[in-house]
C-alpha cells in the first residue's frame, strides 16, 4: 500500500505536478520509517517549489542517513551558493572532491567547475574593492584571476575594461 504512495508521487513528479507529488511523499513518510530516498524526494520537491529552507532541511536529513549521498551534497552546496553562503558552499564542494578524487569523473569535474565559479565570485568582489580603493594594478590581477577560474563570467572582462579606461 505505502509503496503505492511513492509510485504515485513519482508519477506525479514526472508529470510536473510537484506539489501533489510532495503530498504523496509526505503521506508515505508519515506511515513508514524514513529513508534517505524519501527524504531526497521531499527535498527535491521543496526545491522545485522554491521552498529552499525545507529543501535544505531534508537534504541534511538525507546526509544524516547517508553522509556521502552525492545528490544531497550537490544540492546543499547549490543551496549555500544561492543563499550567498560562499564559504559553506566551497566547503561542501571540497567534501565532494574528497569523496570523488577521480579527476576524470563527471562528479569531480562538476564540483571543480562550481567551486571555481565560487572562487571567481570572491576574486571579482576583491577586485571591485581594490578598484574602489584605486588600487588599479591589484584590481586587474584580481579580475584576471577571476577570469582564469571562470572564463564564462564576462563581467570580469568588462571590469578590466573599466580599470584600463
């Protein structure tokens, strides 16, 4: 009977009916012993519904049961990034890189990419502060480092243009 709730939730989720799917997952949770899988489903629904606080709470519950659950770790890192908690996000990406040291794996490559994006944001902010203090050479170095970390973030190219004009 209870697996029917998960199956129904999965079907609704697949149809884009996130709120209805969430209700099925909660129904299951209230009737059965919690698992990392059900917590993950609830977290993902909450994230899609833009209820970041509840999503984060359920991703943490996943990690209480499965501390190395990669999907939960990625989502926690992403949530920290969205909340502008840069240090927490970078720390979580570091944990992912430690758990998945194979540099050829897609997990490692994705975590490295996101970690570099975070570092790029930090370097860009330092560059802006240097620019405000009229430390132009330092600002250029900071913006160049930000570009090296994340070449796709074009605002740093513009920032260098501002400094050079």
